[in-house]
């Protein structure tokens, strides 16, 4: 058996791992490399896995850094099945249609920059037609059930937490007459989070491929997130101010709406209008509704007396750009949950532009903000913010509400690998999807859990097992 790392090796993007046995060539994930286009475009355009010769693709979950190159893979000649959970198949199709729009816009932008320099028109990595054709290749399977998906390949999925449908992938592979057991974590989530099942553990395996994103971090104590939401929104309503909440369309928005719905059900929330301003988030929320059975047991209990955990009186899902613009002229109090988790793009940028100068308003940050982003400037409470090329004084209040991170931290990893060790550990562990410090921390954390020292592979590196 041969294992080659073609993405998320020494970095946290472009998840893609190739397994070759005597009976099959299997690709785990097919994620988009994200970052500066001059660095990522060559990686995204060229495949090193020979798509035409692949037998099987298995997708852990629907974040773009794990599924974002699937349409390009199929465009390049892959014709086999794409195996995932049912929720992941539906969510990935939505995410990839949105990604196709972005690919086409990026191609137009690159072409515009080249005008006058000659050369051919830029082509997108893939189009909506490519996404439609790719979607026909999905063959979703049930969680917890072994499924023969190819000669010599059996798959079983376990809940990974993280986002709806995310899976820990367990494989039984026939190789040279022997059965090898391989586990791929995808991205592990946290325990005791709204909506999602806790990540599930697995038993002894021969090979484990594990993410390491926050292995060197401890997330802040989640505390009572609902109480914080109540406080921030009600204080803003007393000032007749707006509350602008930048949120990623997948995962974070649904968690936020679910918690607000719980507050309304408990009669604990002040009655202010709430707007979800993201057509993508609206489509993804509908997918969550369709997969209610895949959610945590607390959701099932709520559904016994509330037929929609993502809706309540006073909540509006905004669709058109005209409706979005109208919110900028609306008087408070109200809440806008808008696309653009790090405030760099999307509709939230326009809401921020129209809100940051008024001390009655509040900017509520609910997730990590990377360096050099507008979101980080807000978290740092810079006196002035650069928004769409203009400078705006920051007079609005800034509130940081922690506790909704979707990624496992060091404590969660210790729990998960502790359970694995009690069940026999692993023969060999490969650590991916992390930066240098997190990978080093993960290596130390897992060194007692495997027969051999953990390996941190480099991009393109292969191992014969």
C-alpha cells in the first residue's frame, strides 16, 4: 500500500491524500488550495493523482478546502463515484455552485488585469456546468454502516462534529491478500456544541491520517454563549442600535440562528428583528432542515414542539441585493447576520461601512480573525478602519463572543487520541492540515498512541506501508 500527500501537508488548505493498493486508487478529499492566487492557482490547476486512473474519491466534509477541486477533478477525467455522507453530498453541491461563481469572477478579474498585455482569455478552474456534471457522481452512504464501495474497499463513516455531515472515514482495504485498516479524521469538531454530534472515536487501525489545525491551542471557555448573545443584543436595543455579526455561511450562521431560536423559545430574548443576509447561508440552512436526523439529540427534542429550529417570529432571510441595501437605511434596533466571516468580502462589508461610525451600533465578532483582515482590525479596535478603500473611524462597540469554534483544540485531541489509545492505538500516524507549531504539538500529543513515531509529511511525499 502506498500513501501520497497531495495537499494540506505542512499547511491548512488543499486537503488531498492518495492511497494506492493492489485493488484500488483512492483519493481522500479533493480540496481547493486557498490563499494568494499567484501561489495557489498553479496547484489548483494541476493534478498529480492522474484523475483518469482513480477508482474512488471519499469526501470527509463540505468545506471548500476539502471539496473545492472536485469539479476540476471530474473535468480532468475522473469518472468514478464520490462517496460521502448524505448531508455532505447536498451541502457540497451548494458550496461548489457558489465556488463556481467565484472561479468565474476571479477569471474575469485576472483577464481584466492582463488587458493590453496580450495573451488568451483567462478560464475559470470550473464552471456551473462542471459542478452539475460532478454532482451526478455523488454516491452518499449512511453513517455507521459498512459499505462495499469498490473491489477490496469497504467504508464506514463516523460523526466528526465540525459541520453538519462531517465524517471520520474508516477504511478496510484489501492489499496483497491482507486487510489494512486506515482511518482519516477529516476535520474534527469540538464536544458539546449546538446542532452537531460530538466527534466519535474509533478502534485500533494500521494507519491514521489526522488533522492538526489547533493542536497547539486551547479555545476560550465557551461559557454561556446564549447569555452573551442575549446581553449584547439587548444592550444594543436599549441604545436603538444595530448589531452587525460577520459569520461564515456554513456552520457558524446556522449555530447562531439555532441559539437565537432557543432564546426565543425560552422567552429570554428581547424582541428585535433579525436578518440573515446571505443567499448562500439561506440555501445551506435549508439543507440543514432537510437533514434534521443528522443533528444532535437536543435538536430532536426541540423539534417535538418547534417545527423549525432555524426560524422564529421576527427572523428574515434576505435574498435580493435590493433588500440587503435597504437594511443600511433602516433605523435600529435590529440584528444583521451577514456573509463574510473575516469581513474581507461579502455583504457584511457594506453593513460595516454603514455601521462602524455610530456609537449606538455594535459589531459582534464570533470567530477567529486572521492577521491583516478587516475583522482583525475590528478585534484590535483600531481607531480607523480601511473599508472599500476609504477610512472610517471606529465608534461602534466591539463585542467578542467566543465559544462557537468548529475545530477541535488540544484538549479535544487529547480526549480523542486517549480513547484511541485505550482501544489499541495505531500502527502509524501521519499528521496533516496544520502549520509548523500545531504539527509539532500534535506529534508530541500522539507519540504514545502509535507503534512508530508520528510522521509529518511534506507536499508530494510518498510512503510505502
